[in-house]
């Protein structure tokens, strides 16, 4: 018997719901994604601050040794195609 897919019905106008669905799609496209709180004190953060990324001004996405920062994250829909990231 074929397993039936799960279904998530969400409010597309809800910022939290929309963000969650984008994360699910991103994981489908590129695999597991680790999240790191920029205010956690994690020692890995120092390298990005040293490179000039002000983590108070935006989100940083690291994928295949490339860095995408702030508004650059929104120039392509990473959830749609892996190569667009």
C-alpha cells in the first residue's frame, strides 16, 4: 500500500506560517539545514563578524561555501530550485 502524504494547510498571510513552509521547502530542495541563533554566543559566529557581516542587520545563509546576506537571500526562491541558491 502506498503511504499517503501528510498535508499542512497554512495561512499564507501569516509570517510565521509562511516562514515555516519556506523552511520545509528549503530542506526538500537542499537537505538538512542547521539553524544558528546569531545571539547564541556560538564561536562560529566570530568568523562572519570578522568578515564584516553585521548580524544585527540581517540573516546569513551559508550554502556550498557561498554566503548570502540580508536582502540577497530574497533574490531567488531557494525552495523552488537547488541551483537557484
